[in-house]
């Protein structure tokens, strides 16, 4: 399941803008990967020093990424298209992070 983390500067963006971006990047990544369980966490750090307006980190199991370059470009192109269609003019930095992780849900 891909996890998307968005760090943003709340002095430059409204909550409504980040909510719109969060919903959109979730749909983009889910559609491209074919993985419905794609989650987004968006936060503005309390302390910020020389930060970009928006940083998006897409974490996904390395086993789900046969071609990281292709996946990265697909996400980037869809995000760019979305920005143009929605007149979203804030700069966005994108990072794809294939992860070698193990996880278990609902531990009792």
C-alpha cells in the first residue's frame, strides 16, 4: 500500500488547497499503481527553515516498483497535468521512495 506524505508551508498555502492536492495525488498514485489502499498524510511542520512550499514523498514497497523511473515519470506527468487543469500555481517537489519494509496491520 503506497503511503504519501505531504509536507507544506502553511504560511503559503490554505488548508483547502492542501486538501484538494491530497485528494488528487491519492487518486493519481492509486490509479497509476492499481493499488486502492493508498493513504495521504499532509502536515505543516511547526518549525520550518528555508522549506519548499510543497514536498510530496511517495513511499511504496520496492516489490511493487519494477521500473521506478517509469512510475516516477507517470506520477510526475499526471501531477503536472492536474496542476495545469486546476490552476494550481504552487511549486511542488516530488520524491518516489521504494521501501524495503515489513508491516502488519491490526496487531492485537
